């Protein structure tokens, strides 16, 4: 059947050209073509995460709807000029109103509100994601050519965003920005704190009196730097910490980091743009630990070589892209004692192999500033020091512990830094086998009050390492990844070093 | 797929426009629309696209039979068969879980609860094909002879997944033959960009606020926070749904289809009765024409008819009892208004009727929002002052100030200022160049909106439409 289409009067003889049609279609088409042709990035530095990869299509993935979901994520993640667009939308959001009293509050609806009943099954989920631990920057000792140094900064693929968020898991009240300083508002729940304390008590019970057990819960910046009028927006971390300490059994010492930090709040103890404390904040906590453990702390004014990394913009900035935070900025101070130290790392899914590692990864820059401390999180990092006193300590921590651990170098011959999220073997056996003297649990108030972390402590005690089951496809994928030169060279080198060490 | 999605905006849409306009051959154009619609639907429902095809196919034949045997038993049988099949599909996929759960709760039995995932848009397209068969049966529309044209009507992606419910007779002429040209195209683009802006720039942000205040621990929610939260949901659902309708109407117009309006500034209504003449018009008129009037309308047992209609309206919105409650709530308001309340409202100054309607609607959205009835109860307590956390909170104060301009724009956006301004502008005597300037300005504004929405979408990986599950 033939249908006649009438011509619009305006279209006749090009009287009024349909320039709007052409322009609009051209804009859409041009952007579309650009989106297909542009080179696609794999990681987003701004968000510190791997971007969604391009999915492979198969009948199965199409009919399950997996392909379209994955492709949506991939396309949105790799859209041309995405970083610019995201930054632009953040700045638009910032100008949707007035910044009264120099205060801005961003909601925390997306942050999980965890309850003590939460199943302990989470860690498995975490562990099942192979990318996470491997994405550490590798050792730089063996690389000295300038080009290797350069490429290294690119290779700093980022440590686990989900876990980073988990560190601020009880962040249900959102982010408070005051005069350019970002603070996570604390919504901690005392009943989780009870689980946390009980789980620590269990270690004392298991290990007996031969191992001294300490617990140090560290307050975060919201506790000290919220303006008076807004104090009650954040639950009291002091009360939360006290309630945890009250639940510790007799053999476990609660370390009063709170009191030590409180006396120095006019110093630079917390970052403006990151949810972590600074090295200086960790120093004061270290003095409190020294008092509890019975040794004399070094003097921050005279006993360390102080270095700093400038232009640090941390997690809170990345989350908010707030202009005032960016203006204020941060630097990362780190303190090197005059004692030799060599670190070794245990990577994910290789719990019995140690590679050489660094205590201070001095090549980090920009948004990776906090990685200067131990170069991020790993299942276990061992530091052998020149302090030949035969003493050893296990520090069980999340990322807050990283800034703290180097201060222990002058006091212990062996320091074992265990990340409560990634450690894969039995911690109790580990402590017994290594003849450890002291055991310190170090957490910030948010993680101590987060079910995931609290439950993890219990799980670590007697867990048995099970190598991940690999389908043929997966192991091939892993092999192909291992073939990438950046891993291969370093690993071979390091295996050699490890043999020397034994 | 959804419209507020970068793939849709920059791959699907330009490809669709280019292929559509590449020739004037109507068969090609219809084919392009069908192919893109199927792809659009299959992107989100790769399996249940079969259901769409099934529904369209049986109702094509139902329509043919109704016309061929008009007035005879065969026509009636086709009508009954269409109703049974369509409502049966809806019943199985949408309501079977709710039904069995309710039976289990009432009788204490433990029948296995069927867990079908609801195919996207099923509530919309089954209603479209039902309306078609009924219209043909009643002789109010001619049956479509061409299967493909009928299929195009059912599957048209602009309205496929979230309405409006387009009646066959409203678009039958355009299905046969339609004009496309600059006027429609430009107006279509404008309409689309407006809808996109409503969705991405207002509804999504309002939705973030709503979930911040409504999804948390209700015992920590202040009364002011509760009002803010539910007002944000009030904004979200309006801008989301009307934005979607705008985008649908705009897209259809790009291809020469003229859909009826689905929203007409509902929040300026002065009664619940008026509100439902302005809110989701295509649904209200569906129930009016195919349920209420056939049952007897206002001639026989009107209140009973109204109750049934509102029960069904509520139930249509979702397989959960709170939606039924929400529907009956509006039913009760409408009945009260018909009984005497409208006459009272008319005697009072206008401000009272506006306040009454806004209050009634906001309370209604509380029923709509909380699928968990015990949470709803607690929320209503907080809303009316029984909050454990006090009446006011300083955090809300900061949030309000931090987002003051956006709030003002969103609230003003509920008022019919744009049509009012356009009317005034057109009443002015303007020199010739003014209309050119107008064209340029309008295009510029569309591109600005598109750019803003692109920026906002770029940072958002997950962006589902609220009305998808209805």
C-alpha cells in the first residue's frame, strides 16, 4: 500500500531549512561516534577504581540480561570526557544553593547502615574479587630507570574502593564540610561495639597471658572539629569508645588514644580531604600506646626525619569534589626513625609467600598520598627492624593502622601488620607460631562500630585458607594477567629475595 | 533501556533518527520503528519481549474477529478471550505473588509463593491492547488490517515501558499516514529535553533527598525531616513520571505521532477529583471509559462503582496492599468530595482548597511510599509530631540552605508558569526577527539542558525509573 506523505509548506524550496533538525541530530551523532572511537580508559583516578570493562556478548549473557547491564555500566564509565562531566555536575550541585556559615552537608544515604545481625558471609564476597589485593603498586627497589619510575605512577592501581568505603561504613549521617574540611558524621551503634569488644576478648581467652592484648579505638575528625552548633549531628565517638573499653575483659588493655589526641587538636592531626588521620595524629596515638605497653616514645620534634608529600586530595574530596575542600587541600607528613627496617608483603591467595615491600612508598603523589604508609593495605605486611630486642607485635588494623605502624619500628624487632579484611589464614595460629609478644587491635571508631569489621575479627581467629577454585576460563584469565610484564618481572625477582631471607 | 541513559541518548536515538529520516518510504519507516522498539525493549527484557509479541499478536486477531463478526457471538468471544488472556498475563506476572502471600497470611497456609519477575511495562501495553479490542468491539475504532502496523502501535518504544497509555483511536490516523517535518521535530526535541531535565536534574536529586530522609531509622527522624522527605518524594514522583511522559510525547512527535497529554500541573488542583483529572490522565480516563462508565457510572450505585475503580487504580500501581490502600484513600476523598465537600471547598477562599489538596496528596504519597505498613504507621506518627528526635534539626537547615535555588526551581516547576509566559509572549506584537530569535533561544536552551543532563548522567551508573515496576 502506498501512502503519500505531504510535504511541510516550510520545507519547500529550502525556504526555511530544517537546521534545527540537522544540528540536533548532528550533535547526538557526533557525540555517539566519539563515544565509540575514543580510547577507553580502564581506571578512573578520580574515583580510584577500575572502570567497568567492555563485556563480551554471548547468547547466554544476552538472554540473562547480563550483557545489557554490563554494557550500560561500561558505556557510562567510559563516556568521552567523563571526568570533566562528573566534575562539572559536582560543581553545579555545589551551586544549587548557598553555603551558609561555610558549611555544606552531603547526605550519606548510599552508605550502608549496618546492624550487628549482619551475616558474617560478607568477607567471602570480598575475597572472591581477585582484582582487589593484587592491585597494589609493586616494589620499586628493582626498578631504577626513569621510564620505569614514570610508568610506576600509572600502575598504582587503586586499593579497594569498597573497603575504603567500609572504613567509613557507619557514615549514615553524611559528610559535613566546614571551612574546607570534610568530616564523616558518625552514626555508630553501641551494640556493634559490644560484638567488637567480645571478639577481641576471645583472642585473650585463646592466647592466654603469654600474649599481651591491646585495643586502640581511634576517634575521627568529626569528634573534634565540628562547629559547636552542629556537634550533635555526629554521635559521640568518645562515648562509643568508652563503651567498647568497658566491654573489654581484664586481660585486654584499652589504649587511650582519644585522650592523647585531644590534647593536640590544634595540630594537623586529620586530613581535610580524606577520612584518615595524618601521621602526626597517629604519632599521638602511638605515645598513648607506648604508655600502655611500657616503653618510651620517641620525640616527634627531634627523633625523626620528617618528610612530606604535597598536593594530597583524599577520599572525601573524591566523593564530593567539593571546591572548598580542593582549595584547602592536604599534605602528607611522614616520620622516619633512625632505625633500619625492611618490609615484606603477603599477597592475596598466596598466604605463604613473602615478597619484598616498602614501609614508606615515597613515590606516591596526588590522590594516592596516604599510600605512602606501607603502600596501602595487604593481607599481611611484615616489618623486620634493626631493633634487636627480640620483641614482636601483631597489629590488626584497617587502613587507619597504616600511618601508625611505622612508629613501632624502634620498639619491636618484628612487626606483623594484619589487615582484618584480607588476612586469609588462622590468626591465632599465626601469633603462636611466630612467638608474638604483643597483639594490638587498632581501628577507627567507624570500623569498630561496623558489623563487617567486628565480625571479621572473629572469623580471622581460626580460619582455614582455601585456595580459590578456578574454572578453566578464570585460570586462563589469570595466566594472561600474569604474563603482563609488570607483574612477571617483579615477582621473579622477589621470589629470589624471599629465598635469601629464609 | 531507559531514556535517561547515555546509550539511549547518543547511540540509540541518533541511529533511530538517521535511519528513520533516510527515506520517505512509509514501510521502511514503520519497519525502523518496530526494529528499534524491539531492540529497546529486549535490552531490558531479553526474554519477556516474547510476551509483548504474544500480546500484540493475539490482540491483532481479536481485533480482526471483533470487526468481522460485529454484533455476533464470535465478536463477544474474542473480546472475552482478549480480556481473559491480557488480564491473565497481568495476574500471573504481577499479582500471583501478592495473592498467594495474602492467602498464606490469612489462612496460615504455606503455599509456595510464585516469584515471577515483572516484565517491564506489562501494565502499560496490556492496557493499550485491551483498549484497542474494546474500542473495535464497540465500533469506536476500525480494526487494523496490517499486522505490522498494529505491532508498531503496541510496541512503539516511546510509550512502551512507562506510558502514557495511548489509545488506538487517538493515533490510528497517524499509524496509516503521518507527516513529519520541522515543526514536529523541533517541538519534539524541546519536549524531550524538557522531560529529560525534569527527570535527571530534579527528580533524581529529589529522590536522593527522599531516600536519605525516608529510608533511614525512623526513630532518628525529626518531624521537619519527615515533611521534607515526603515533600521531596512528592517532587520526585511528579517530575519523574511527568518527565517520562514528556519524553515519550516528545519522542513520538519526532516520528510524527501526536500523543494525548498525560499530566497537566496536578499540584495546582483544588480537589482530589481535579487532581486525578490532571495526574496520569491516560490511566484515569482508561478506568473511566472501560470500568466506571460500563459499570453504570453515576447513574447506578455510583459509590460502589467509585470504590471498585479506585481499588483497581491502586492495585494497578503495584502488587502490594499499600497501593490498594492508597487507591482507596483517593476513592474515599473523591466520594467525600462528590457528596458534599466540593461544595464546601467552593465557598471557601481558594487558598484553603489548595492547601487541602496538597496536604491530601502528600499524605497519599506517604501511603504510596511505604510498602511496609508498620513503617508507614511510625512515619505518620513522626509526621504529626510524635518524633523521638524532636521537631526540627539543624542538619535539615543546612541542607535547605545548601540547595535553596534548586528547591525554588523545583517548586516553581510545579506551577504552570511556562505556558502562562508563552501565552503572554505570543500576545505581544513582535517584529519578524523575534520568532527567529525565539527559535534559536529555544534550541540553545534544549542543548544546555541536554549538556547538563549528560553531565549528571555521566556520574550516575544506576538510574532506574520509578514507574517501571507498575
